[in-house]
């Protein structure tokens, strides 16, 4: 009898622990809430965790939101009006948000009312069918708060089963447009011997064959800085646009960018030179020193606006030119800016700053940045010009190179080697990019 009594005691204890364990799902959902504030001046709230999802609304800096979950550096948030959306994690003013464990609510009955509030008299906003699954947000007094039609709603807890998991969103899509030549048989004409024809529109793509000067190929389309061509009848390849001429200009390429604000942008800032490569030498400073200080000022300004800023170096180290361009390509940067200070072989009469672009598509951006620099900097504006630099030539992203003064002009050095000048550069770039990403 003592054994039976003891077993009954253990059985009832197990039941109690089971019910406590089931109830803990609600506690977990509640504990996962973290209220945080928005750090950027204005932030897009999107329907999914990525820049290509639709913009639902915008919220102002300083606003508070509840973080419900995280995915791919994006936070799932609940807005003040009850809607559910996603914001980029780098725009959230909080560094202590723990990873959240998402929960699913699965409907157990043929039809269940979904209500606006957690009581039986509240408005019915819809019905859920058996087997339907919803993201579980919160449990309270026998009711479960779920995500329903992108808003919060309530359902009786006894009508659902709670389990770990998450609702799968539609995959993120990227809108890209290829512009095809509009005449019947446009041609590309090779302008020098030994031109590589590649399998893809990058300098890292496999070489298919070598084309020679004056050879002609049918032009299909344009992809970044490369032309897609036909050879040997129906085979396709890519050739760098700067190594050919075309028989007819292509339509202006259309790039459908989903980055709509500076706060959503990824910007790579490249402090020129570094380590064993000092760059140009002034009377008492090296170019590598002043480029790093300038890059840090620009990065601080852009980060304060919410941008995701990547520096190609953060100390006095050597980074190859190829690696600098690759950082931009690998991170799919929205913009790459290389910072330099100029020098001449002899004499000290040269002065001022210059904005260089490589791809024609970057000319409007170069003009915009140069205009803002000209409005603010106390040095002579030498305008925006074409420049054949590896960091922009091998860059698949929009890219510029800025020469912000002459190292061998003592007057220039006296002007640009100051925190004030660097703040003017940072403010000018910030203003230009705010306009660029509108």
C-alpha cells in the first residue's frame, strides 16, 4: 500500500509539473518582449526581413517599438497601432536584445473566432480554421495574442496548440532590369589586342577566349560595366565596356534599388593607403594618417544617421587595392567612397579637391557629391572627372574616389589637416547621400 500511495503521489506531481511546463509557453512569449527606441531620424518598416520587402510605413527617430523576434539582422517589431513589421537591426538603439525563440499557435478546432481584444464580447475580426498556424506573441488570462493579417489579435488559448516555430515569409526578391539594345544588330568593336571575354560580368569571371583589336561581336545587353555579347553563332560572353566601342549607344541602364533612405544603406568608406604604403608625404604628415582620420569622421556622421558603414581599414595596416574593392562587392555595398589626398611630382601650385568616377552610371552621383563639397570646403573645387583607379574600376557597386587637397601644398595641408575640415567633408558627404538615397 505504501508503494501504491507513493506512486500516486509521484503521478500527481508529474501532472502538476506537466501543466506548469505547458503554461511556461506563455511566460516565454511574454519574456521575449523588449521595448527599444529607434536611433535613426526616420526608418522604414517593411513587411519582411529584407530591403526588397514592401514598405508598410515609416516611424520617426525616438519612437518606441516592441521587438518580438530577429532574423538575418532584422527585428520583427510591433508598432504602436498593433501592426507587425520588420526594421533593420542597425537602426535600433539597443545592444542588449537577446535572441528570441519564436512560438507557433496551431488551431485545433474546425472554426475559431479571432477577436480584436482578449474577451468574449470583443469584435470578431476573422475566423481561423483547423490546422492554421499563427505567430504567438503573448498569453494572458486564457487568451493568446497572435499575428493575424499583419496585425495583433486574440484567440482563446484552449483552441490552440503551442509549439516552437515561426511563420515562413515569402522569399525576398530583388528587382533588377537588364536593358537591351534597341536596334536590330548592334555591335561591339574591340579597341585593343588581348581583351578577355569572360563567362560573367565581373573581372573575376572565367576567361572564355581572347579577343583582338577590331574584331566585332553582336551586342545583347549591358550588365554594370560589362557588355553581354554573342560569339560563334549562339554562345554568350561578357567584355569590359572600357575596352570596346559600340556601333550604337545602349539605352541608359535602369537599376531598381530598394534602398530608399540613407539609414538603410550599406556604405564602404576606404581610407587610402596604410601600413607599408604611406601614400603622399607632406611636410610633417603622411597621406595614410589623414585619410584614416577623415574616414573616421565620415563614418561617424553616416552612422549617426543610421547607415551601416564599413571601413576598409581601421588602423595603420596595409590593405591591397583588390581587397578594398572586394569588400564593396562582397558586402553588396550601396556605395563605395575612397578617400585620398593628392600630390604632384614637383611644385606646389596645385590646389583643391577633385571627385573621380569610373563608370558613366556614377556621373550623377559624382556631380552631386562634388557640388556639396564645393558648397562647404574652403579649398578650390576642381570638379568631377573620370579617373581610372583600381578600387573603382574593379568595383561592381556605385563608387567614387575623392582627392581632398594637395599634400605638397603647405597652404592646402594647413587647411585640411584639422578636425574642422574633416567635419565639413563628413557633413557634405552626409548631405549628398541623404539626397542621393531619397
